[in-house]
C-alpha cells in the first residue's frame, strides 16, 4: 500500500513538472512570434495656425480637445506604416482681440472675423524609429519616432462676418488634402503596451478653413499634441 502511494506521488509530480515545462515552452515560443500589428488611441489638445486664430509668438491662441485612433503595422525593424483617423475642434480668437483697422479690412473684404471648426482627418504615415527591434519583446524602453505622409481633411465650420448692418453667420463644409508631419516619444509600459507623446502638424493646401483668407502669408495648418496608448496585437496564427 505504501509503495503504491509513493509511486502515485511520483507520477503526479512528474506529470505536473511536464505540464509546467510544456506551458513555459509554449509561452516562450509564442513570444518569439513578432507582434507586428498594433492599435493605439490618443487624446490631447490642438489648435490651428489661421488668419483669425490669434498670435503664436505671444501664445494667445485657444486650445481645444482632439482625439485619434490608429492601426499600424511594422514592416521593418526601424519602420512601420500607420493609418490614422481623428477629430479636432477649433475656435478663433474673440473679435475684441483684433484692432479696429484689421476688423474694418476684413469687413471690406467680406472675410470671417470669428469661426468655430470641427475637423475630421484621415491619413497614412510611414514612421521611422530611432531604435529598431526585430521583436516586440526586444523593443527599446524609450524610443523616438517620426514620419510624414498624405491625408484628407473635412472641415465643418461656422463663421461670423461683420458688415455695416450687423453680423451674419454662415455654415460651410470643405475638403482639402494635407501632408501630416508626426513625431513622438514612447515609453514601454510592459511587453505589449507603450505610452507615448505625439505631436502632429497638418500642412494643408487651403487658406479657407477659418473663413478668412489672405491675412497670414501661409495656409491654415492644424496642429495637435496627444498622449497615446499603443497595444501590440496577438498574431492570428499563434501557438495556444
């Protein structure tokens, strides 16, 4: 009876050891499979370089909330390609910010003095990482990345124009293409998750997003800074 108990004990111990080793082996093998795809979500504050936005030199522009969602895929140890979709609000400066001479000029040219904008943007950006890695488990604790691409922006705005009879409000929807310039600094939270700070400048080909044209030398360019969470996805063909 005693020998039978001892034999059973060693059998259970052996099976348990084999199971643990097998599970550890499978887990190790799973992590050798690169997680090349990732999703990320971001939230932050943005503004726009525009004719009636206020001054950038003296930081008198308004900041408004924005968010974005991204799907990306690593194509090289230093490169990924990402598709971004996002939304940003914008509000111009108050009419009292501008001098009467400027306002009178805008009245004479039938230009908007104030505007409220809802910007929906979609772009594709290849990004270069300063520190490359062959596998998600070996990526750097801290990394720097940046890139440029192509995008399409839809702007739904409400503008206010002054005239000699009072004010008039106008609503408009515009589409314009743009070149996004994105840069970021990321920190690895765990084996599958990063947190990052990203900044994006949208170099548009329109000077009419704010309903005012020609006051500044450049077109209207939205820009936004965001905190993003990135999650590397488990590949479809994985070992269970």
